[in-house]
């Protein structure tokens, strides 16, 4: 059926084919997906529910470590900004003190 639908080149030809055969477009879409999957790995898709994806303990720990790393990077950036501001403030005070010692103020 998929091969026959692929042969349809005119506008509306696939719709006509589906009506003639009493099929829905969703069925054709599903068959196309299955045919594509068969072409890629040669095995039909497994039926039934998909297995639950369980995250291993290592992947959970890795996610936690990454999150902690990002939090610490943020705190480091903030601390570097504060240290930079403190250095500028200290330089300004030194300048003021040196000017007052020289009698300029």
C-alpha cells in the first residue's frame, strides 16, 4: 500500500486511493514509519508498551554534580565582582589618604 501511495503523483491522488481502499491517512502514515524503520534496521517494531526509561544512579549523580557546578560558577562570578569592587574602593581610599598626607586636601 505504501508503494502504491508513493506512485501517486497528481494532487489528490493519495486521497482518492485512501477512499477507494477505505483507509485513513493516519494508517498510511504509520505504515510509512514502519517501512522506514524496517529499511533502517531490518526488524519490525516491537509491540506493546514502551519500557520505562530509568535513570541510573550514576546519571542522577552526574546531573546533581552538574547542577552544583553551575551554582558554584554563579557564586564565583558574583564573588569576583565583589572582589573587583573592593579593590577599586581600596585604591580610591589610598588615593584620598595619600592626597591628605601630601596636604592637598
